[in-house]
């Protein structure tokens, strides 16, 4: 680049020197040029002759242009409109494109008013509405003129080339106004025009999820997978999540067989999704297939132990004694014995069976290594069952008050806590963002009810703190839903 710049400078200097030398030569040259017209003679010095030659060339060029204009005029008179119109419209087009360029630059710099003025000027000079209308619409949005922007976006719908841009613009307008029903229809149309447009697909997914159109969500996810906009493993996970959502909807409508088929599919796609496993298991119970229900729950427990899985597993045999239940649960908990949830569920079962030594042995040092509200409360129940004094029990419950809270359904995107699992966060509308985890901050809360504890081994205990702490349990409390029958969700 540097060498080329030096070369251009050298060439320019050479040309200047050549011109200077030529002018000097002509000024020093003797003689001249004589031009005769009849009896009139003109004698020109060499430098004058050179200037005259330049002027002659310029005059000839002007005459050629005038001749071209005359020919165009004659052809126009003869009926050929384009020949004459092209001659005069070139300058108009140039000014129009200059105005359009200025408008786009103003739009990029954030000056909406200037962009709108330039775009309107370009629209008058150019017959290119697909270009000028786009800039006008965006400039109108920038200036806050929503009505003008919407009118202009509608004009873009007339041409196949600009239809997607027009629909997308109107979609943004409706979303800004909160008109989600109309926005959904526009998003569907835009996605049909350009299914490879990732942003439009994401918008359509959110709108479909907001309307609980789970079948539509799954279809859109399939298209995004086909176009390479979503990894295969993510698609599998979300397809399972929304298959479960559709199953819930069908179940509420009383279509139990269809709901069960979708729940089974959801469980197959996402074996670790707790609500899919529990819904599938309860569906099998309705169909009087307890072995299938137990198989599904054991597989899910191996993936990730969860209290809801234990509750569903207990529901398989609601009338068993605490001792029978503790024995049957070994088939569930043996696959993930070292997990904290397994230890706590097993300890709760043994407490219900009044095997307090066994409960202490199973819980181990969990209350010290991972002190949570639940593990500390279990220790309080064990101490009470073994006959410890109220002071000892009260000490464990006091620790439980300020301990780390138990796991909850929490949105990974906004941190909102949900009572139950949801496919879409109720606070921020994020898709598939609710997961089972502990809250990030420790909050003082009353000790939680032990779900598997028998009433005879867990009497109410009053704490000496300002706030009373009750450990309330009924026989087989984990089966509270079973009092309503195995169909309860």
C-alpha cells in the first residue's frame, strides 16, 4: 500500500513536469499557426494554438451532446417515450439515490427526523417503493410515528420481495401494543414465508407457548431443528417438555388415553423430567398397571431422586403399613443410595416405622455436612423418637430455622420460585427454564413438615424462638393425595 502511494505521487509529479516542460517549449518555440477564412487570416502563437485546440475539442463534445438531445427529442415526438425520458431521468435517479443514502445514514446514526425527510424525498424522486418504504417505516418508528410506520409496513405486503419485511414490521408493532393474538397470526405468517429466520422462530415459540398451543410449539421446534437452529439434544429435551404440557392439557379436558400416550412419549424423550415420570406412573395406575408405574419411577429415580417421585411411588400401594412401605421402597432407593434425597426419604420412612436407630444410621452425617431445613428437622424427629430431651430437639429445630432452604422449582432465567414445575416461567415467560434446585440465598423459614413421619413419633414441639416451629405429620402424609384417589395429579 505504501509503495503504491509513492508510485502515484511520482506519476503525478512526472505529469506536472511534462506539462510544465511542454508549456515552456511552446512558449519558446518560434513561428505559429496561420488560419485563413477567405480573405481573413489568423496567426496564432504555439501556446495559443494549443489552447485553441483544447477549446475546439470541448466544443465538439458539446455539439455531440446537443445532437444526442436533438435526436432524443425527435424520437420522443415520433412516439418513443423512453429515449427522451431516460435522458432527463438520469439526474433525477441520481438525486433520489443520494437522498436514500443520506436517509439510511441518518437512520443508522439515530436521527429519525432527518431519515424520514430524506426517505420521503427519495420516494418522490425514485420509483423504488421496496427501498424507500422500508426506510420510511423504520424512520417513522424512530420518531415515534407508529401510525405512519404501520401504514408503510402494510404497503410492503404488496410485493413478494418485501412481504416478509412488512409482516415482520407489523409483528413488532403488535407486540409493542400487547396485541398477542394478532401478533401470533403475523408470526405464523412470517415464519411460513421464511422458516429459516431464527429470530422469527423464537418469537413464534414464545407466542405459541403463551397461548398454550403446545402442538404448535412442537411443530415450530421441529422446523428449527430441520433448519439447524437448535441442537438435537436441546430439541429432544424441549420436545419432551412440551409433549408433557400437551398431555396435561388433554388430561384436564378428560382425554385420559391421549394424555397418557403423550406422557409416555414425554418420559421417553426426557427420562429425567420428574413431572413426566410422575404423570406417566399415575396414568399406569389408572390403567391398573402398578408394575409399569414402579418401573417408570425407578428409572426416573436413577436419573435424579426427587420427593415427587417418592410420593408417586408410595401411591402405588396406599394401604401398606409403614414397615411394609420402608421395605418396598428399597427397590426404588437402591439405585441412587448415596444421594441426599435418597438418604432423607429413607430416614423418613424408617422414622414412620419407628426405627429411629436405622434412620440415624441412614442419614449419617448429612445434617452436619449438608445442613438444610429438611435434614435438620429429620434429626430433630430422630432425637424425639429416641427419647431425647426437649432442649436437644429444640436445638436441632433452632438450627433448622436459619439453615439452607430445601430445593424448590426455580426459574434459571429470573430466579422466580414456583409452587410446581412449569414449562414456561410464570414471571419472565422463559421456555423450559424451571428446574429443581436450592435457592441462592439462605432465608430463615420454619421447619418443613416431614412427609413420611407418623403422628405418634412426631408430636408438636414449640420452639423458644419468637416464632413457633411445628413438626406436624400424619400417618403416611406423603400419600395425602391418595386420600383423593390415585388419579390425583
